[in-house]
C-alpha cells in the first residue's frame, strides 16, 4: 500500500512527530511511504497533490497549537480540497497526533469535521504523547494502530482471531423499546456469528440505585450501595469477565438515558482497574429523534471522559451500519486495541491516577499500583536541552531533543516490539466488601502529657 504522510509541524525535520512517521516507514517495509514536510506552509503544491492522488491512505500528523491544529494546517487542508477535492473523495484519511491524550481531542474534532463536511472517508485517529516512541509500549501501540487501519481499509470480512472473546450486549433503555430490542438482537447475533461467546442483559430488569457521592469507590474501589441493590449479583461478574461491551439504548438530550446513566455512574468503582481500561466499549444508540447538537455533545463527553467517542451508531435500524460497527470491534479485538486505553485513555482513569497520589493514606493499594506501572515516574533530564534565548538556541534544543529518537530509528530493524501477545496489566482487583480501617487517634495540639 502507498501512503502519503503530510507532516504539519513547523519544526519539519526536527519534529518528534515526524520521527514517528519515519519509524512506521522502517517497520512496515512492504508499504511505500512518501513523507512530505509541509510544516509552516499554507498552500499545497502540485507535487503534494500528485503524491496524494497516487496513494491509498493519506496520513496527517501534527502536534497541538493553542487548542487545536496549527493555523497553517487549517489553510493547507482548505487549499488541498480546493485544488484536489475530487481526487480526495476516492482516498482514505487518518490523523496521528502527539500532544498527548486529552489535549488532542479538539484537534481530532477539527480534522474529523473537515473530513465529514467534505464527504471524505477516514479511519480511527490515534493520540499519543511525543515520548511514546521511546518506549516499547508506545511503539507497539503505534504498530497495532497502523495495522488496524490497514485491515479496516481492506473491507474484508473478518472473524475473532480466537475462541476466547467474550461479549455482552446490554439493553439500557428505561422501557421496552422495539427499535432498541431489534438492534440488541442483531448485535447479539452478529457477534456470535463472528465467533464470540455472547450474553444479553436487560438492565431494566434489575434494581439499580443512583450514586450518592460518598467517595467510597474512589478510596476502596467498592460502591457502598452494592449490597443494597442488584449491582453485584447482576453486573459485577459479567462486566469483569468480558472483552467487548455493547450498550444499546437511546440518546436523550445529548446524553444517555436515565437508567443507562445510573448504571454507568456505578461503574466508577471499576474506573482505574486494568480489566476496565482494556475492554472495547460501543454505544449503539437510537438517534432518530436527536439533533446534530445532541450527537456532538455526546461525542465530546465520551471523548473527554473515557475515549469511547467515535463509536456511536447513529441509526440502529440500519443493518449495514451495524455490521460495520461489529467489524470494527472484531478488528480492534484482533489487534489488541482498546478505546479507553489506546485512543485517549484519559478522563476517569486520569482522575484516579491523580487522586491516588493526593490521598495516599486512603488509597494505599491504588497509589502502589499506579507507581508500579510508572504513572509517577519522573522523566529523565535530557542534558542536551537548555534555555532558549535566540533562534540558534532553538535549533540546538530541537536537535538535542531528537538524540534519543534517532537511536530508536537506528535500532528499528532489529528491535521491533512484540505485538503478537498483549501484556495485560494485572493490578489489584476490587474487594468483595469494604472493611473500614482502624481509625488512628490524633490531636490537633500534639500529644497529651
């Protein structure tokens, strides 16, 4: 496959994002890459257009400027479409950003809206930190994502790679809805045909109490209401023992239905556990009565909180759209990709990470867990980077930052991360019940004599 890469960083050759494109070129030797440095340019050239016209996949790569993409990139995209719009409609586009997780959401939204507004095809975008290329985990994620994009573009029918996939279809509507029932049945059947073991659950058949904001789940990983309703016996084992979760319901006022929201709020007790981040979440929502604003609001909420956005089926009665939804889930599973962990991985999980260090005395196990996976590991000081007082200093600092990345590229041929098996993060699991720790006696005025 031929890939045209447009690199929009004004740093051009000294851009870290550009190093990621060079890494993909070295790893995927059977694909042809034309990496075009267009950073700082506001207009495209005939050579840019010719490269795009001869490629199957067009990749945009950039870092964040202010709260979105660089203004030169905005102008370049407009000019590219003005000159080569008809050719662009025959191509597939993708975006890769390196500013880091939640910061990239607005940039992704801009490019996605540009592509949608012009009727162009695109694949799932990826956000990483710029230092990701320096770790085995980060490089493996980049390789898995690019493989997923290529396989999804092929349009070939796929099945789950093994017989271990477990899926659950949750009907989360407040009442019996024929359209939702039909979609849930189709999703259950389609997942089963692809080779997954599927179960179907109607959430409305169980008693679910709403969150009372006691913060018990934040400090103990257990909800204090678990013994007061049907949560533990109906959902805890099911949610923990699954790979793919399809929530079938109805979009209401840009948000989930009442029952769905209560059920989701109770899952905060799973918020920083490995099994929860590694699941594939999908929302199949009846949006027949929703507005564009409703859809945009929901996508922003899900992107910012959990990285689940972009997988909302806008018309659950459309079997072709549902089939494509299922196919995407299969390819994500086969390539070991997860929404919350691999596309943004922010929101609730990030909040728990920060909270654990703030209240170490209340969440000792969580603090130890996050520290063990490097969440609190300080970055090593790069001696080649110094203060910038002039353009010459800026050039020297840019080159200094690239030294470790150059080493990665030199070693790329012989040191490709193993992506055949995913390394699961086995952190502490929720306890069956909360045991209140013994209170320590203290005095505001010191020890009593």
